[in-house]
C-alpha cells in the first residue's frame, strides 16, 4: 500500500475565449438586449471568426483534460511539456490560485507553492520585514520565520542590507533574498515553478544544491516544473509529460525526458534562410548551408558512437580583404555547453579569400561524445582584436547512437554508462619495481 | 444582539468546516487534509484557515500602516489634517452659511464626531471594494484565504480611526473645559459596537462590490461617486430629526439608510445629543448581517476563478 499524499482525479480546466475580457456593463447590457430580442450574442462572434473550422465550439478551450495522477509521500515529480501543454494551468490549480472546471484534488499535507519568488515584497519595507511578510504569504507562521531568520539572512548573503528598504536593493540582491525565504519553507508538499532560473551562477549553484537537499534529505514531496532538463533530471525521480492538456506519459524521469526530447526538431541538413542572415552584422560573409555527414559521406542525423562526424559549412565571401576564422559550439540535449572550438590555424587568418563560395568542415572524432542528441552553432570571428562577427545557434543537430563492441569505449559492458562525454582514454599499469 | 448573531454564525461555519477536514482516505489509513473542488460552498467562511493565517493578517495590517505615509512630508499628520479640515469646512458651509442647527452642541464637534465614524465606513468600503483588482498580482501567484485581504483593510483602517478618535477626544476635552453642554453617558461604552457594525457593513458591501468589479470595471467610478452622494442621506452634518421636519417628502431616504442610524447613535453616545435610535439600530444590525452574508456569498463565488478573467 503506497502512502499517497496527493491525488488528482479527472481535473479539467476550460477557458472561455471571446467573451472574457469584455468586462464592461455596456457589453453585458447589449448582450442581454440582443438576447431578449431573440438575436444571437454579438460578442460570441469574436470567438468564431478566429477559428471557422470548429464553429460553435470555438469559444471554449480545454487547457487541461482529464488529468489523473497520484503522488506518493517523499516523491520528487518533474512536470514537463512544451509551451501551451498545460503545465502552468496545472500548477495554478495545484497551488489553488484558480479552481478546476471539473474534478478534484485531495491533499494529505500542507502545501506551499512557489510560482514566483518574492511575491508580495514591498519596496518600502526593509529586508527583514519583507522576510516576515513573504514568509507569511507562503504560509509560514511568525514563529517559524523567527526561528529560521538567521539562516535565511545568511543564505541570502544580504546581511549588510537587511535593515535597508528593499527598493534600494540591486535586482540580484532582491532575488537572493526572495529565494532565501522560499528555500526555508517546510511544507509537506512543495510546488515549484522555474524559480531556479534566478540570480548569478554562484547563487544558482547554491539554489540547486539547496533544492537537492530539500528533495533528498527532507523526505518532502516536491512538484517541479522546468524547462531545464538537467535540473529536472538531477532533482526528480519520476515525471509527468503533458501534451495538449493531457497526460501523455508518466514514469521514471529519464524515460520522460527522452520522450519529451524525441519530438524536438533537429535537422542534419540546413539551408539558411535570408532571415537568419539578416540578424547578423557580418556583411562580408554569408552562410549558405550546413550538413552533418557520416563516415559513408552521406547526410545523416544518426551516427554510431565510435564514428567520426563531419560537419560541413558552406559560405559565400562577399567582400575581399577580410581576415577571419571559423568556430562552433556543441550543446547536448539538456542545453549543456559541451565544447567550443575554433580553427586557430585557419589560412583565412593570414590570407584573405577572394570573393566566391567556400566549404569548411570540422570533424568530431568518434569515441568522444556520449550517446544522446546534440545541436551545433556556427561562428565567424576575427583575431586582433578578437571579435565575433556571426554566431547562429541550433544550426544543425545529430544523434549519437550507443553501440557495443571493441571499437567503442563501452566495450561489452551492458549497464548504465554515466558521463557527459565518453572519450577513449589510455590506461597504464606500472609495476612497483 | 449583533454579537450574538455573529457568534451564532461563526459557530455554524466552524461546525460546517470540521467534517470537511476529515475526508477518509479509502486507500491508506491517513486522512486528507483538504480538497480542491471546482466551487466553494455558498456561505463557507473558513475560519480555521483564517486563524492559521492570522500572522499574515497581522503582517499585512502592519505593512499597510507602516508604508502608507512613508516618503510623505507630514507623515501620520495626514490622519489629523483630513478630518479637521473637513469638519471646519462643514461647519462653515452647513452650519454658518446654510444655518443647520445642532442644538446645544458646538457644530464643529458635532461634525467632527460624525466625520470620524463616516470616514471609517468609507475607507473600509473603498478599500475592500478593490480587493481583487488591487491584489491580482499576489492572488495570481500564491494561495492564502482571500478574505484576509479585505479583513486587512478593515483592521488597518481601525488604526487610522483610533488616531482620529483621539483628535476628537482632544477637542471634546477642550470644549468641555469651555463649559459646552456635552457629556458622555451610559451608552458610550457601547460605542465600539457601532464601530464594529460599520466595519462589518463596509466589509460586506465592499466584498459584494469587489466581486462585481471583477466583471464590470465601470462600477469603480460609480462607487466613488455613490459614496459621496450617500453622505448626504446619512445624517452626517444634520441631526436625524431635522430632515423629518424640514423635508418630510424625502425623509424616507434617510429613514431607510442604516448608516444614518449609526451616525446618529454615535453622536448620542459621544455628545449626548439627539436620541438613541433603538429601533433604527435593530434595523441596522439586521441589514448589516444580511449585507455581510450576501457579500460573503458574492466573494466566495468570485474568489476561486476571478484570476481567469482579470
């Protein structure tokens, strides 16, 4: 028998389009006047013109439909989905900001939700006063806050300004203080929206560490919504994937992330549109196309883990006498920047190319990256002084497929193989003689 | 009478709440703490929850009082200035120019007493009627019992009111030492009840309006204007009997206005002038309780989903 702390049954949420936002008595009177004369509602037409194909139903949208799930005590659940999948609506319902249209949710513990840090902060009040106010808004009692006040202030790193009105704070300090209050919440169920994406790198690290503490040691139930897959992966044990307002998958977090990423658009061959080119300042060069080429010289999105990958950039030189070099960045699926590289020995650094079309390629050796999906960016930069003329993200992508065998790093080991990269290293043994 | 009714109501709502907290969990032996459903119960005033959030109420009140006059030149002096100048104006216009008589009581004190309680009512009404609009940002991000917001308004206005009562007392002592025919009487001890009554009436009306304003923005303008007009039929600057004598045709406007009785009763309690409107007060209590219940009904109906429409 599982210890269920949260149970959602048939939650649906319907939003009404067109009618909402008319918000004035004149409109309602007009509507009523049309009604008593037996004419149709003049404001419903607003909804209809938008979408003729679903006439009659077009003024209603289901943001969520028949959501059912159970969450056990101490579980850390990641809720993921694309924009518009219903994540925010679900969060709003779970944190009681709005009510579902149908269904019910039962809670077996105190809930605190963090849809935003610093809710209710008042600029005129001091840091200390705001800790109390914000803490109370999040559901803490004064006594609880007082007992944690020193820890909160220390965690925020704002000791010196704690008796200064927060309107005098820098935005970074403001966020630190706000997060610090949230970090010391101790409800049985914690609902978190992407609040981790705040503050500088050092503070983010601290915040993620704190989140991990909360979820691992506290035995607390956490619902976490984020686009940062690395954060979701490191914090959550189980996941719920939402798509178009419905639960698409529910299961282990690794499985869920995989399913989520499956549909992402990656292409191994990109012909660049003028629009992308226009966004850049570089006027002497124009990127034409990019290809990801496999060992048999064909464009391919999938590559064996031990195979070399050849990325070929085609560009036009539009002006003479320009010295530059090429570079690229590689990101994995969790948007972690794996590596950056540029051609420091490029001939184009010493000798300008005549006007014309050129191809440049770079080889990512086999047995370097771990399995998974990757995306590349391409850059053109100058030396002396160093300046990036052109940098375009997500130009192409590819998948690396794990394999077994002598040519791979894995060899014949079948189990889970962790690590962001998987290079072939040299192992040596030395005798003690 | 009012307190009895209020107590009875609180008792009812408490007992209503208790069974709801203990929904048995069929799968495990634990009990659910609470449940989210599409709609609120009609008159549910979740007092247990409000009590859990009492610290928030206290901190909100503190915030309101502390921050209102920050970065103003005169600070809390504004609490004094506004009623004083209004009373002086009223005395000049209504008593000196228009010739309204206030019996043996100095007109200035008569006006000051009325304006002090009238101000409390209007500030409660104005403050609570914008509950949803003013708090949309915070309501959209976090849950706490929504009724905390209008309660904050009513309580923090009480602080302002007490300061104004203090001014009244100062002038009372001054006039008393000048041998004006004013005095307290045995009814004076019930003055706090009048204040509670006005607060609850303001809260009830305000909650009702706040719910309507989420749908019809135009109402905000009507309220500002309506409150001004309401003052003229609330016996603020004239004794209750005067209207019956001078304008018998329009006296019903005042007669059906519960506020007029509150103000008349205030003057009776603080200045021993006029009569204590005993039947009028019973009528006022009835109206207040009904208005409060209707306000609560409107408020409950709106609070769960208003965020979808703002």
